C-alpha cells in the first residue's frame, strides 16, 4: 500500500476528499518525525509505538575496497506493534 492508496482509503472511509486525507497523513508524519527528533516516543493505542533507539558503534567493511572502517553511533527509529495489531494479523 502506498501513501496515495492510504489517502484514498481514508477519504472513502471518512467521507472526505483525497486531498484532505493526504494533508492529514502528511501532518501525522510530520508530527511523528518531530516528536522522534526530540527523543520522545509516540504511542498510538491499538496500533503501536514509535521510539528512537541508539545503534552502537561498530566496525564495518567498505565493499568496494575491502578496507575496515569504523561506523559511528547513530540514532534509528523503531516501531513496536501493539498486542491488538499483532492479534489482528494472526
């Protein structure tokens, strides 16, 4: 499912326009992005939780040269599905 498909489904279900649904999706994504950027978690009851975790520094290899490189610590987004979502998929 693409963002356009999601907007079309939301518009059909809510009875609005695709444009309004796409604006709502964009606003949701912006709000989640900003919250995660600040280090906060975003919990949506019945759906799941978005959280930022820390990926430790590690050694990697440059695939072109084969040289060992040091990959620095980085922050990455994670999503943990709620029990309701997991049960719906079973």
